């Protein structure tokens, strides 16, 4: 091995390569099993391969760890990873746990775990990087840190006590919302809820938008009403409306009452439309400008870092007022057209005359046909008075057209099987049949 000791938090995200140098995935976690008296033994790595699939890589198949990369023998079982009883994920479950020092000097929290190779193919937990409680009341103070061996401490979490998720959240801070959602879905339900409760409202809102509705409902049910309302305030109105529609009517109405009035009003509007209509699919927060606005102003508005790309592809031009439902809808100006004109040009003169809006009661199937026929990423939605009430974006339509469980990548799904086959051809790896002896890549 090129390295005998590795800190797991630094290992997360490292690329995994086969002997030919082809990348097969990225490390997402390390799996260990506890032993009665010896330190936990490493049994393998959880690796994310193309298609966002997480698979198990036996530690016996790892030939090298070092330099920010992992080298394998090239044989990876592409069946989806499922955690078994007695197995513990280091990043997802060990980081943040409390430990007590055997010498009676107090408690600390695990912030990182070092694993070390004792013999070829045999790895175990070597050291823990822990931090004691801070001694000062200052909000900027930190407790004393220390490196300890497994035998110097014992786990101190009482039965039923919530495990801190701060370290896990810090480890996954760079993940995109969709990737973090996928990571949370792989966690045990209790740990998933613990992490959700400690995520900031805006971050949790982004993550919930990427989860199946059943999981959204479960997580929201574990939050207090005030916290749930704060998270709903920060979700896109159409996603918040879809989520509230899945809740019992009484709780949904109660949460709407706790939300900010403007946000609640948008959600109520969306709930008033059928789920298979343009009104039910749309978002009520497009970029709206007056006809006298300039190209420079329009480009400044679509530069906002928090604006979804589909909403930034065009600006809507209306008469006042400029919040949905607006004054009379005049048309849209695509961002590519804005780029072709000087900054002082009025947007009212650049309107796309060939794009007609759809009515709020237009069927989802018709909206899909329009987007596909004219190569659009969004289409404006108006009411019976030709006032702009929102826009339907391509991602809204995809969410509607795809099956409810599309995020879970069912094992027998045709697209998944084709992606798996492509990955095998690309990397030279093959799935390993069940029933082989221990140590051959199966568990």
C-alpha cells in the first residue's frame, strides 16, 4: 500500500480507479464492523458509480490508497449497496458521536477517524480525532482537540440520545442538493432525521425538493410545525404546494397559516389548480420586468446565483403590477437575444412575437408538447384576463412525466440496466454473482 494510515473525512470524494487507470467512481463512506475488544475492522468502501448508484467495494479489492485516489483490482459488484446489521458507516454514523475517556477525564466528540492497514487487505480503525467541550462561553471558542486510540475511549451516547450531525453536515457541505438528498436517502431513517433537523432551513429546503414526496412527508413530520413552516417558506412555491398536497388537510392548512403570508398566498394559488394542468405545474416566481427595462437590467436580474437556470433563460414583460398575477402579459425576452443588443436597449422592443402563453387550465400533456415542439425551457402561463400567473419550466414537466420513484433508480429499471452495462464496458468491470466465498467482493 502507498499509505498505511488514512483519515476517512479526507478520503470522502476521492476518485476510485481500476488498474488500467479508468475511473470507476468516488468514495462516499467507509464501512466498519465493531469487535468485542479490538478496534472496529474495515470491511469495505461505499463507492458512487455512474448513475448516482452506491455500491459496495470490499477492502480486499483495494490495492492502493493515497494521493487522493483509490486503486482497485477492477472487479466491482454493481448491485446497489444495502447496509447489513452490525455494519456502521464512519462518516454517516460515527462522526459526531460522543466518547468518554477511560481515564475519567471527561467526554469528547469524534470529528474524524483514521484507518490503518495492519496486514495486506486488512484495515482497522487506528485513531480518533476528537474534540473536548469548549471551556469558554465565547461563540468563537473551540474545545481542545486530541488524537486518541480506540482503546483509550468508549462510546458515551445514551440509548435514544440524538447523535450530533454537525460533523457529517460539514463533511458534505460541498455536495449539490441532489447529491446530498441521495446521500441522506441512503442513511438509516433515524440518522436521516437527525441530519435533516440540523441542516439550515434553506439547505434543507433545497434537499427536500430533490427527494421523493414520501420521504419529504416523513422528514417534515419529524419537524416541529414552526420549523416545518420556515422550511416550506424557502422552498420553491410549486415544490411546497406539491408537498403540502401530500399532508393531511388539517396539518397542511395549519402550516400554511404559519408560513409568511406572501409565500402562503403563492402556495394556495397553486393548490387551487389541478395537478395535471399548467397552473398545477408552474412556479409563481419568474423574472418579471416592465417594457421600459433595459437589457442591462434584464441581464443583472438573471445573474442572481440562487436563480434556477430554467427561470434565468428568459424574462417576462408585463404591464404593472409586476408580481403574479401581474398586469397584462406582453411577452418574453430570451437571454440569448439580450446578449445580442446594447445595454441601453429597451426590452419591450425585443419581445419574442412567436411565443404564445398557455392558459392555467391547459393540460400538462399540451404543455409538454409545446416545450418539445419549440425547443423551449419554459413557457409563460396566463389567466383568463391575460395576466401572467407563472411559468412552467422543463424541470416541472420532467417531474410530472417521470414515474414517482424515478429518484430511487429501481434495480430492474431498463435505463438503469443499460447504464450499468455501459459502465461495465467503459471500466472493464463486471458484476460478481452472489454466493461466492468471503473476500471475493461480496459480503
